C-alpha cells in the first residue's frame, strides 16, 4: 500500500483541480513571493513619474512578500498543522468505528466464539466487522487488558449461566463481542501470539500516518528513498503478521521475501518515474507522472503483498470445518493457500482507488475546502493529509471486506486427500465444503 507515494500525487491532483475550479489561479506556497514582488516592481516602474505608492501600501506589500518568502524557505509544509490534521484523521476513523458498533448494538446476536457478530455472507456485514477491527482506539488497550478480554471470551459459557446482577443477556453478549474484538485485534488468530502495535490492522493509520507526512515533507531524493523504504517495510511486516500462520516460514524465507518485496516495490515506484523524467521534457514528464502514480502504486502494493505471502503457496494452509476444527491434522492445502494469497493481493490493489481518487476530488468539489486553500495555500498539505488518512482508514476495511476472511472451498476443488474425509457431525458422510483463513 504505497500510501506515501499516493499522498504526493493526491496533492498534485488536488492542486490542479482547485486551480481550475477557483475564479483565479493561486500559486503554490513557495511561488507566492515571486508574483508579489513582480507586481510591486512593475507598479513602481510604471509610476516612476507619477504618484508613488503610499508608505503604508509599500510596507504592506514588502511584509507580505517577506512572509511568503519565509514560508517558501521552510519548504511550504506546516509540520505542526499537518500533525494536528493527522491526529484528527485518526480520531475520525475511530469515530466511524464507534458509530458502526453502536448503530448495530440493537441487533447483536448471542455471543458464540465460533460464530460472527455480523453476517459474513454480505459485504456490509464484512465491512462492519473490518471497521471495528481497524479501529485505531484498539491500540490503547494494554497487554494485560487484552489477556483479560481473552479470558472473558474463553469463560463465556459460565457467564451466561451466572449472569451478573443487573446485566441482561443482550448486554452480556455485547460485552463479550467487544472483548473478542479487543483480543482478536492484538492476538493472531492462528498462533495466539501478540502482534506488535505497528503491524496490527488497527495500527495501520496511526503508524503509517507519520511516514506519509515525512514522505510529503521530503525535499531530497535521499529522504524520499528512505521514507519509501520505511513505508514498504511496514507494508511487508503488516502482510507478514496478518498472514495465515498455519504454514511455517523460516527466517531465511522471510528475509528473502522481505528483500524481494521491498526491492520490487521501490523499483516500480521510482524506476518508472525516473525513466519518464529522463525520457520526456519537464512539463510533459510532469503531466505523465500524474497518470503513472496510480498504476505504479497498484503494482507496488500488490507485489509487496504477494511476495511476502507467497511462501504459503509452497507449504499450504490448514483446512477446517464450519466449527473451525482441523479436518486432517498435520495436512495442508496448497490450492487453498494459493486462493487466499491471490484474493488478499487483489484487495490490496483495490485499496489504491479510494485513496488515490477521493482526496483530490473532495479538495476540488467541496466549497469550504476550496475557499480555505484559496485563502491560505499553506492549508493544502494538512487538509490533503487529513482526507488521505480518512480515505485510507475507511478504504482499508472496505477493500479487505470484498472477500470473506474465512474462505470456502468445495472438497472436489481441493487436493484428493480431502475428497472423502468423513464428517462426524453428519453421520460420517464426506464433507461438501471446507474453510480456510485467507489472512488479512
């Protein structure tokens, strides 16, 4: 998910659209000083034999030029305001998750750890689940609180048998679903190991946000390369920690996959841009780069996800029944692993669309934003950062929700060893369908 690259493109596209929409084109922050000085010098020259401008007018224009020149020298990126915008974006994403939780509380089912709070056969059900799973406020829970939630979920049957005073069954169900949400956000579903905060799905927006801001603020090629490496490294580790962990992966395989993923992503992101800049005149190259950013981001994010997850295809993943029980202990399915990796890779490609197109569209179509940037061009970066992170924070759950996390495969489509496995819960008849965790 090359979000940092998209941020720069979004800023370019947003600036272009806003200029076309406004009544008069306004320059970028580092270009403002020049036209002010030119207008002043032209006025003095044209009126050298006529009335000179008043002292107040002269001081006003000089102060304006000096102020804008100072902004230009600082790089035109208000770091403090941008960090505030990033914090507001994180709070907004968390607020959307809170609204989704509260709005569905009245229809909450009785808790069952092997079931789902939301109907996973529908997109809206999967989206609701992923919005709650990607809630950044889940990072606030300590490891001790996470483990208490896990213990609460494991002892749910006793709690139903001995309802606490003043607590209805529906209220208990909601508390248990919330406890499971807290625990599953921090613990891997296959291993039960704690996932480091930066690599949890709930930590993507908060931890990727600063990288995006640094990427936008980069003024040199070396800085750009460094933050791009950081961005792709985080992407690779998120993909690794949220994979299907039933297939073993050695440190050597992990290192090779990481190197290939980051190397290929950076090659796509910067190789194509460098080729265009060298091949075409500056203005033409600038126009072409606007069209290159989206496909290069899709390719980089997809490659990153596929390469990190591809070792699963070689080892296979576990197939389970509807209750989550391993139907052939010690055996794995390479066919199911291949499906899981491909589906996850496709979801990463789809994610780029809302992040790439929505921020510049909103920047150019909402009058409040258009006027704010026209009156104060220095707000362009903070506003774009806010929109980008919100679109990403909501677009990520939406893209993941396209495909169910627990994939279904008919036994005749799997390896032959699964074709006649008896289903003890169905009188010993062979299974018709089995399930696998495709990962996130």
